[in-house]
């Protein structure tokens, strides 16, 4: 009989569980019209550089303009400049919901 293995929670998964408990969620899950604050970027150096070039910085606020929950989403940054973000990239951007943000 094969021996069954149990999977231990990896540090990354444990960190994500902690983030969800702190009210953080991926940008890809935010509904249109809501304003959120960037909390973390869970990607590699190239993704962080690309997002910095687009004007994304930790602590800044962005408003989700369009999120069809499939395909790219559009966010407003820096005084309503609109930026298209791919679904995979948006899933690696973790945000914190702001109190009193429009829904």
C-alpha cells in the first residue's frame, strides 16, 4: 500500500492566508467602481519594474474602472489616467480596500 503524504502549508500560502485575514485581496477580485490601496506586489523583479514604469507604487490608491472578471481590467491611476492590466498581473497585485470607497 502506498504511503500517503500530507502537504504542509508553504510559506507563500501561509503569507497569503495572513494577507486575506488582514483585508487584502488580489486586484483581479475587486469590483468596478471601487477604490483600493496597493498593499503588495507578489511577482518577480520584471513585474515590479513594469508596474513601476506604469506608475504603480505600494501605498497609492487606484480605482477599478472595468473588471469583466475575464480578460484584462482597466484601472485609473494618478488623476484618472487609465491603464490596462492583464488578468495574471492583476492577480499578483494585492490591495487593501479603503473605508468608504464607492461600490
